């Protein structure tokens, strides 16, 4: 496990982006604002940290990597470098918004002047959490950039940023690596025999896969899947199963549900060798696929997508799980009364 020792270096699949940044720097044309996007778990923050260290270090090496020993690197490691500013939601506040006060502090008269004579790096993360006033205030900074200041906006959902901000930043999309490269990296960071399953559940994002392992999600998923299958066979009460699911966050559970139902539809499609997310559960999924009406399964998947897209922050997770499991049970007993429908009208999103 060497995950912590090379923190200020980019990851293998960042190579093209890192090289482009190095070339821009050598040519003296680094942008003033960089919008770093990509899905959760591909190492956007890691790449931005490597860039910040590289720009602030007094003696970066031939690959542009920070030396790790100079005074600048020491200050960065201690979290006290005056020319590295991190802006995010107020940790004291319940809200996860980035508010206008945080941006105003940046634009205050001397904040945008490098104190140690080199670059100044400002990291705004997660940039999509800026509220409209904060975004307006940032726009003024982007219109009048300071020399030798690099503003990095780290963002999972760039579509939530105003177009006026996006258009004033140079985009840098961090890709999902090819599966062999991702697996190679993952296997060097975990002893888990389930690396491939972890990676598929993380939609190919290696850092997310590693987090799933560290959070011990696989055994939780196995338990939830057993209930999901038993409910379909009519051997488990959906309401009782919902109570068992209730300790799991909706974001995680909905992701699993979408994966299972998508896999069932892939199996039902008749393709001889469908590429499954839940390859390790394929035997049980294959049995279930023969019992599921594809059209009803598709409608159920659309509902899952809608629940996920509409947000479930204020929803009671237990009611959500009850509604989803009652509807799920109903798919396998088309002749029976459909408690799922009644319940989904009463509680459902
Ligand atoms: Zn250094």
C-alpha cells in the first residue's frame, strides 16, 4: 500500500492531461482558470494537488513533479503555504453551499497577490456548490485575472455551473481509465480478490473502487441483494426488507438497484454474453431474468432513474425503500393486487 506516499503526483491515467499542462507551462501559457471535471473517483483532486505542488515548489523535477523537500513543499505539507488557498463550503454550516463571503475573501485587495514571489494557486471545490451570488462574485475575478494566479475549479457536475463561468475557464476532463490500467492500479492498492467487481460497481473509477472496499460495501451489497432476490420470489416481505435496507444511504442503494435491474434487462435481451456490472452475482441474476417481464422491468428502471435524478435528500429513506420494494414484488405477481402502486402514490417520489 503506497497510496499516501505519492500524494503530490498525478495518477497513471492523468498522463496526457499532465503533459499538456507541462507544455502550456513551458510555453508560458497556463490558463488563469482551469475547470477540472470528470466522474467521482478518477482523481481530479489528486491531479490538482500535483499541479499546485508543482507550481509552488522551488525545484520541480524534469517531469514537473514537486521535490517534496524545499521550503515551499514543506509549507504545503504543513498546510500553511500562504499562496495556496482552498475554498469550499463552510465546515461550520449545515449547508454544503459555497457562499459569496468565501469568494469575497478571495477578491479582497491583497488576497490575489502572491506572498512568496511565485505562483498563487486557488482551488475551488466542489465548484458546483457555489450559490448564484458566489458564482456572480467569482465571475468578476475571472474577468480580471491576476498574473501568476491559477484558479482551479474542481467539479463533478459542470452542467450546474453558469455558462458564463464555464466559458471563462479552460476545461480539463479527467478520464475514466481503460479497465486493464484501472485494475492494475487497484490491485497495487488493495489485496481484495474482488478488484474487478469493485471497479465495475465504481463505474470504472479506481479511487471510488478503493473507497468501496475501505467502506466494506461488498458484504453490505451481498445482504441487500439476497433480500432483493427473496422479495422477487415472494419469500420475503418487502416491508421487512425495506427496514433491513434502512441503514444504507439511498445514493448507494439506488446505485446497486440500478445495476441489478440493468443487468437483468441485459440478460433478458437474449445477448449471448452480456457485459454485466454484477458479474459475481450473475448466476442468481440469470434465474431471476427468466421470471421478469422485460417491459415492466424497463419501466421499473425508468422509475429508479427518476428517483435518482429528482434527488432524495428530504425523502424518508425507509418510505422510499418500502415503495421501491413493494413495486418490485408486484412485478413478479402480475395477477395479484399491486400494493406497490398504491404505496407509491401515497409515499413515492
Ligand atoms: Zn519543492
